[in-house]
């Protein structure tokens, strides 16, 4: 399968190959290296200082950290959350049977935390960026995927995150 990206207004098609992380030169937009990464790598996010790249692996249900300069793996952690009831019936269940399907990925602005959306577990997990130790599990429901950062967290319940809360705020 191929994916298309737009970088500086130019269309670039990159092969999505299971178990490989492609390194792309941003000046030429060419693939300069392929690093083996078992487990269906699916998303990548850089720490704010650019030294560490975090990758979610949907197939192996893992979060993996790489040193950008050396291109070596420096950490790996299983995304260990229970699979949500009925998740096996979802269209994305066929990607990696039995996986929490960690897909969405975001590094905090201060670089201390990494957030991973466990799509089949209906949870977002906050990890310590230095150790990859889990810090908090947030039940969100609804197959979480894309994650975003906002300047301030709401003080009231977020209906998008808690659809069964019964609040009208």
C-alpha cells in the first residue's frame, strides 16, 4: 500500500511496508534509509528537541523510541490495555488481531510525555518520554486515533471524550 504526503506543496508517495521505518530526506523528499521495525509501524512523532522519534506499532501493540542521530532503537513498551467490548467487530480489527492497535501518537510540548491512542482499547495512554513507563490511562471510548494539543485543558467534562457522561455543558 502507498501513502501520499504533501511536503512544502510537493506531492510525495511513500511505500507503506510492514516492518520497516523509512527515513526521508526533507530536502530531496527521497527515502535515504529503511530501518527494520517489526510490528507494523504506523505513526511517528518527534520530541520537541528533535533527538527522539517515537513510533506506534499497530501489529505488535507497542510504542518504540529511536535515537534520531544514531537511528538506533532506545526503548520499547507494550501498550497494555484491555481490548474494548465489541472491538473485534470493528472494521480496523482485521489489521492486527488481538492488538490494542496503538495508532494515534503525540508528544507533549515540554517533551516529557508521549500520548498513545489505543484504538481497540478505547483508551489514551500517557507515557513518560524518558522511560516509556505508563503514567496514566484515560478511558475515552469511540476508537481514539488522531491526537491534538490545545493551549489549555477544559475544566468541564469533554463530551467528545465522555459521550455517556449525561452532562450538557
